[in-house]
C-alpha cells in the first residue's frame, strides 16, 4: 500500500471520482439532501486538490482510499474521506486519518473536524471509536430538520 499526496503530476481524476462515487453510493436514497459527491466531476476534483490538501492510497495499482483536508482557523476540516467498497476494514481509513492528524499538527491546528449525515449512525459510531465527539447538529439550507452532525477530535500536542 502506498500513500500519495496529490499534486500537479496526478492525472487519475476519473478514477478518483469513481472511487468517491462508489464509496458514497450506499448513501443514495438514505440521506436527504443527496450527497455533494454526486455533483463532483474530474475537473472539480482537480480544482479541489489545488486549494486543499489531498491524499490517495494506492494498492496494487488501484486507488483504494482518499481524503481531502482544508485548514480552518481552529482545526483541520476532513472531507471526502473515502475507502473503496471491498477494501473496508483494512486500516485504509485509519491510515488517512493519521495523515490528517499529522497534517494538523504540522499546521499547529489543535483538532480535526468533520461532518456526517444524521442518518448515517454507523459512521457516527466509527468516528466515535476513532476519537471524534459530536459538537453540533446542523441543517442544510432549505431544511427545517437536522440533516448533519459535526464531530471533532482534539489532538494531543
């Protein structure tokens, strides 16, 4: 398994898009509003990687995981954390979150932050086991009910 930080030399945007869409496919029909992943394109991913810190995990030539990180004032935002279907429970997500923690420390940011949909209770449990705690409940624009939760993980110095 190899971990690669995305840079101008990365060209596998269509594969990365396919990884994210397949990883998030289980949400289709379960969450409302639909995942923002459905609006991604290869071009928008390339643009996202220019403004954020992104990594992929490659195994036997295939993209099996990714993460996008965005520094904020008091934390590092974790987005589009994806593990390929069939590659779960092999430490890929944990590996990517370790990179997020190391990146936050390098940037002197004391915490990681992520958002997950209210319906995805299994994700809440996984992130809880990884040290994240629920810090807020939010509603997407146009919704009067809670549609997502925010979770944070405080990092030791």
